[in-house]
C-alpha cells in the first residue's frame, strides 16, 4: 500500500464497541510492520465511547466509579498506542 508508505502520519479510527478490538489492532500493527511502516506516527482514535459506556456500565454504577474506569481504560490504551490514543465521546 503506497499510501501507507508515503504518509507522514497514520490515523486508526476504531469503534469502541468492537469486542475484539485489541486483536484487530494487533493485526493492523503487524501489517504495518510487513509494509515497512512501523515507525510512522500513529494517532489512534477510539470512537463512540458514549455507546461503550451505555453498553458496558451497570446503571447502578456511580459516576465517580465510571470516570475512574474510563480513566483506567484511557491510560491502558494510551500505553498500548505509545501515548497516541484519543477517546472520542459525543
């Protein structure tokens, strides 16, 4: 894929509801290595975090606990993406 090789920055846009998202990200990263593009800066956006919250959090969970869990999720994905994660909420 010439577009990947020629790009200055890559953007991965994920829908946060995909249950196997971590596996899919690993496949994309492996493909980038095969394309000799592993050193390109990658901005990873996790879209629809509001829907993730609706489908994941129990209705009785307190707001502080929800925010703490989201912060933990953000920190984990930021670590996984080398500090290039964005959680998108609408």
